[in-house]
């Protein structure tokens, strides 16, 4: 372990002896002291630096200084916490730049569950994320009554550290007193470490394609980057948040509110942040349940957006549909094969020369596209297209001309429009820091909507920002000599920070496949600081434009790049995956991680994007994908077609699994509603969740990421290996019923079972104690919403169950007509009851179909009759072999409380 870490170039601070004065450390990370062509005498004699010719490294480099330590200079308690001043004792020079001194640490006890610790320059405002981009939650006016935490800090005159402990049991959650890795706060290098017990489980720090539970000995780099998702490397979004689950089953969360590039090193007994700008702005969430941690985090970054109901239906997309006829053909084949489909998508193929807000006049001509979209809408289907941020530099192309006249494009360091290269060729990029950019973006979307396509949502891709060039492509980019000659010590150089984060695992430059770091946004904001925010800012502008253009209908936006706060505006797909069993598996930890990041509407490209899928893989993927919150089949150009009707077997599987999905969408939609709600009497919730969210004290669940839960009531256990027809499924404590057969799988749980799972099947179990609201199925969400409601009541070992249901029109922003129902069942012997209660309601009574069917699992005795509000229910069936009671034709009005009894 130690050897491996010391082998990593950047971890010199961990391993080298830096306390023995300045020395030349050729094997440590070298900070360049020379310029292109410098010779040894000048380097050593004139500049006092070190000289070691080595391929691929600076030959002339600075000596490394000993680590200086901050001491506590003053401690000033205030209403909500404490302000502490820190000063460096001794030399401020350090390996990665002069240490800033004094620093201020503001400790704010924001609530019983939330502690805020911010370390910043006492004298100068540094870069911080604007709160209208990524919010910070509300701060109370009075000290919390019973904080779940204690914070300890060094006393005046002592070397600085702080530690956070859990008040209830004294467990240390975060302790920066790590003598080898003290706080270092230079302009472009901020580092802080916490010790860890070594038995914790850590989750988060995305976006990466990794197991749900993070492995020790890895560096998690956060720097938004467009790549076809290799494991471990930094991907499209950045989420500097982790959850730490202890063996006790108690969890807490840590959010570093910082948008700069960073490495987070997770070792055996420590976690180290290495950040290249901004401030150290930490939030601690005390849980103590995992679900509680997520909800407390979302109180800071913003609650998730409630998507329109149709967004939970099935989606079909492909890069490479050649023309509008091909789109129609897909829709026709879905209908002919009776496979549910709600939304048809088009990738960049529809554009004229890949220019945003245009239609290809030959293959996607306006007249045919208008007909096509109208036909979709007539069938209650939706249409979504892709839009990229890159606007083609092309005089006479209105989106470009408008952007120039409004001055809303990102600039280069000289104040000229920054130009990159993306699909349409040379492009400029809207700068969403400029308030006019939102207006500009809305104008483009509005014109597109009113003159070309009545689209229902937008898919925003390439927003890392992805660029085919490394930095500016046209004209002169920055020659190496230029960069070297301005490196006269440690002046702020965005293109050459003294510490290189592990971008793409190779410490490659920050401008690889994106903008130059000195590109300028409105207000002088440098790309260096704001790079990770672009996707979030584009999501905000796009959702708001859609809601205004589509007159109060909820936006549907799907973004590749995300940041804390994105969930309030957009969903996310996990990018360019492969048609492989590995990526089938990774889709589960990715989906579950995004639930923690507050972006519940997430899913991976079903059947795989890159590469040819197979009948077997696509079968398994349709089975699993039917349970993703966002469920879309998407394929790359040139690969084998993979719409589910391409194989009769996959078509049948899709009818079965999507049929089940559509019949439980009221359950999903209720979860989305609860996800979008602040914590009140109606409990907030994640949509899908790891098993440990529900069973945190069962440490068998802590590493499970090949199974997951939907809400608290459904357990999904897919086959993820080629050729396998069994699943090894873990059942946590409780009674579990098979949703397909209603059979009891286990009455006690805490067991692993090997379940026969032939190619046309996936294991889905309902947890005893749950009531799952549903509907009849349908080929669209519109049709299924018009069917009668259903309830599946899965009694636990005590004969009890509960559940809830949210109903609204499914599309209006801040709808004024809604209802939230709770259901409770109790039973004893052969008698029992389900009662409903209207727990929340607004506006007039909704016109909704009645409750038609109630199915009760695990009924005791042998009941012979049932009634609804005292009147007999004629559709009565009791199956004595599996103890299932089926009541049909109930016709219960959901808009008033009811009672259904059996005996
Ligand atoms: C933090 O760690 C230091 C060094 O190991 C230790 O002396 C101190 O007691 C710890 N503080 C807390 C609150 O655990
Ligand atoms: C859509 O429905 C309207 C109203 O029934 C009808 O007039 C129109 O022709 C339909 N459009 C298409 C493309 O079928
Ligand atoms: C669960 O925790 C106990 C101690 O509380 C430990 O002995 C056991 O090894 C842990 N099991 C797993 C799977 O981590
Ligand atoms: C139903 O059960 C839930 C949780 O089990 C409980 O909070 C609620 O008060 C119950 N409602 C009624 C009407 O009994």
C-alpha cells in the first residue's frame, strides 16, 4: 500500500522527508524553475535551482521547501460558531507556491445536522462558486438546540487542526490533525487531510465509473471531461461529496463546495484533498442514516426537479437515424410490436451541418418534421432533440450573429471570442456567467420551438465543455516558449498550475479537449476556476428557457455534465458507455451514486452505446434498464441496430418488463415527488437506493452494488454476467415476495439465495410492509394514467404494511392541484383492512380514475368476503396456496378517505 502510493509522482508530500530544509528531490514532483532552453549554470548558479536532465520532466526545477505549519493565532466565538485566525509560523514558501497567511476559518453551526467550516484568505476575496449557480441553503438565525456533532480545534498558539465528532457516541468523523499532511493553503494548491478508522465505507466523489463503495489506494480526480468512460478516470461531471458509513451503520456526509480541479486521495487511514484553487469550504451532514445524509445535502445544493410524468416512460434514441422516415419507422415498429414507448429522440443527425437550432433540409425537412412531431403528439408521444453548446462561427447564421451582437460568447485572454472546434467545425461557446446569455439561449430555443420544432425537451451534450482541440484551435495557440518565459516564480498561471491534478490518469494539461484555462467569462471569471460549472449553468438556462417557451410546463433536460445543484434543473445519462457486461454492471453504481448527488433522474444507455450489442446482452439490459429512473435505449452510428423489436425474444422481454415498469410508475412518480420536496411532514426520499440506505446496520449490505432498491419497497436483482441464468441475491432482514409470482421468497431475510433467472427474467421482490401504488399498464404513460389505480399490499410478519401516492397533472410547474395519500394496512388472522388518508392536498378535487384493484400478499387464515366503505366488494378471490387476496372492481374514489376490509 505505502509503496504503491509513494510510487505515484504526486504524493511526494506523503513520502518524502520535507522537514529537513530545502533540498533537490529529483524523484519528487518537479516544479519548473527554468524556461525552454535554459542551461545548467544559469539554473543552478543564477537561479539557485536544481538541475537533473530527465526525459519528460523539467530539467531545471525548484528545491522543495519544508512544510510550514499554520498555527492558531486568534479564536473568536460568535453567535453561530467561531471565527479562528491562522498564521504560518516561519517561512511561507512551499513546494506549490507561497502559503497564504493569515487565513480565517469560519465555523458555523447551521442546524442540528449540518456544520459548515470554511477556510479562506483573511485579506482577499478568492474565487468562490456564485450561490445563484449552486446554492448554499438557508442559514438559521439562532444556534441549533441539539447539534448531533462537536467540533474541536487547536487552541491559540497550537499547530492548526480541527476534528468533528458525533455527539451521541463520540465517534471521530473527521480529524485534520495528520502530522505528515498538514493544511497547506497556497494560491493554486490547497490541501487538507482527514484520518479515517480504516473500517469505514466511502461512497461518492464522482463522476467515475467505479464500484459503489470506493476502493482504498485510489485517487479520485474531479475535472469535467468528455471520454468514453474508461474505469477510474475523471468523467463528465464533478461531485466533491462523499458519504462515510461506519460499521455501526451510522453515516455522515462531507461536501467540499469548490469548483476547481482536484484530486481526492483515499488511502488506508486517510483521505486527502488536493485542490488547485478556490477556498476550503466544507459542509458536514450528520445523518445518522444514509438517506438522512442525502436529504441534508440536498437542503444545501437544492432539491431535485420533479420531471414531467412522461419522462418516466420509455425513450428510444440512436445516433445515425438517416432521416425522418427512419424515425417514423421506429415509432411504427414499437406500436406494431406493442412495446411501450413515450419519447422519440434524435441525436445530431437532424441538424443542418451539425449547426444548433437548424434542420437538415434534405433528410429532416421542416414540412416532414412538423408532420412527424404532430403525429407523435397525436399519439401522446414526445419528441426530444440534442443541442450542443458550440455555436458554429458562421456569419449569416443567426445564432452566431445574435451571440456576437449580444456579446455573450466566452472570450480568450485577449478579449476576442474564444473558438474551439466541435461537430459543426469552428465554434464559439455561450458564456452563462453573462446574464444576457440566458436571454440569448432562450431566444434561440424560442425561435426553434415556434418556427421549427414543437419539442418536448432538450438533451444537452458536450457541455464539459468538450472541444476537439486542446484549447483554442484557430490562430495561434500558446507556444511552449511563451508559457515558460512567463513562469518567473509563482505568479498565478492558470495554464500551468504548480500542482497537476491527475487529469485522465496522466497529469495531462487542463486544457486537453476543452478550453484554455485563461479563457474568460463574464465578470473576469477564468475558465480555470469555473470549468466544472459549465454543464450546470447550461442546465439552468435550458430548463428555464423551456419552461418559459412551453408556457408553464415542467422542463425536461438531460445533461451529460453535472455539478452539485444540477438535479434541480436536469437529469443525467451516464454518457458514452459500451455494449459490454462490465458496463451493464457499472450502470448500477453510477445510478446509485447520482441519487446521492441529488440527480435522481438517471440511467445508462440501454443495450450499450458504443459497439455492437448481442441478443443476450440487450435482453439483460432491457430487463435492468426497465427499472432505471431514466430508461432509454441509445446506440452509436454504425453499430448493429438494437431497438428491442430487432429480436422477437428482446421484444417479448421488453413487453414484460416495460409493462411492469408502466404499471408501477405511480410508485416511481411518488418517489420523484418526495425527492423534490423539502424535508417536511411528507418525508423526502431518494428514488432508487443502495440496500444499505434501508439496512444500514446490516454490514453485509455496505458493498452491494449488483442489486438495488426502488424506494423502500422493491428489491431488484438482475443477471449481469454473460451465459448466466442464476442470480445470487442477498435478502436483507424481513419478508420478501416475488413480484411476478406473489410467492414468498423468504420470511426472515439476512440470507443469500441463488435464484433461477432464465434469459427472459429479472428478480424483483417486494418487501413485506410495503404498499406499492400502481396502474394498469399501457403503451404510453398517457394511456396507463387513464387506467384504474391498483394497490399491492405486501404484509410483513406482523401483518402490517404502509405506502403513499402522489397525484397531480404530471406536467405543470408548481402545480396548484395535487394530492398526497397514505395507505395503511393491518391484519390479524383472516381479517384485515387497508385505510387511506389524504395527508396533503391543494386546489380543487382532481378528476382521476378510481382505485380498481387491491392485491394483498401474505394474508393469514382464509377470508371469505370484503367490503369498501361498508359495501360488499363483488370481485373477491382468495388463493389458498399462496395466501393472496385479490379484490377487483372496487371503484374506490381516491379523492376521499376510504376503508377496505376483509374477513
Ligand atoms: C485528532 O487526531 C490527533 C492526532 O492523532 C489526536 O491527538 C486528537 O485527539 C484527535 N482529535 C479528536 C477529537 O479525536
Ligand atoms: C393530429 O390530429 C389532428 C386533430 O385530430 C389532425 O387534424 C391532424 O391531421 C393530425 N396530424 C397528423 C400528422 O396526423
Ligand atoms: C460487520 O461488522 C462486524 C463488527 O461489527 C465485523 O466483525 C464483520 O467483519 C463485518 N462484516 C462485514 C461484511 O464487513
Ligand atoms: C400509516 O403508517 C405510517 C407509517 O407506518 C404512519 O406514519 C401513519 O401515521 C399511518 N397512518 C394512519 C392513518 O394510520
